[in-house]
């Protein structure tokens, strides 16, 4: 008999907690009318559904709206590029990202500096580098980079 009362008490507590929690979530949601003009403009496709979105989804969309138009376009393009990759290419990129995240900060900084330097090269040179890099051994890579540095400056 005692355990039955305890069970009902626990279920009652869980019910009250669920009601309080759901009320809290609803209280933290932002109404469409409370969004600023830029947010409403950028998020217009979601206007009819806005009030039904969770707080988390609203926050994500508001962060999107806060980005510059150029940044949003860059993200759209990267998303499009990602979707155009094959499954094996996506797997390779995911492995590379995991490896990058596990690198020490100093090695990440060197890799970022290298990437910035390569991006500063003329497009034709970037494409040539991309084509030949994987077929080179370490000595050939070093010599090739030295040629590029002589031609375009150090990184």
C-alpha cells in the first residue's frame, strides 16, 4: 500500500514538473512581434510558424538573422558545396575535421596560416597546387613551396 502511494506521489511530482517546465519554455519563447525589423525581414519565411517553434529553434534562427548578408550567403554556399559531395568525400572531410579538432593549438595556428597563405595565391596557382600536391613526396613539396614563396612571398 505504501509503495502505491509513493508511486502516485512520484508521478504527481513528475506531472507538476512537466507542467512547470513547459510553462517555462513557453515563457522564454519570443513572439514574432517582438523581433526587430531586420530579424523579421530575414526570417519572413517563418512568420506563420514562428510562435510554434521551440526556444532553441528561435535562438538558432535569430543567430542566423544576426549574421551579415555576406556571411549568410557564404554559409549557404558551403552548405550547397557540402550537399554536392559524395558520401566518401563527406567521410573524408569529417575525418579531417576530427583530426584538426584534436591538434594542439600551435599546430592549428600553423595550418591556418598555411591555408591563408595559399588563399592569397593567384587562383591559377591555387588550382595547380591542388592538382599536384597529393602526388608529391615531402622533398618535392618543400621545393615547390620554396618556389612559390620566392615568386609570391613568404607565408
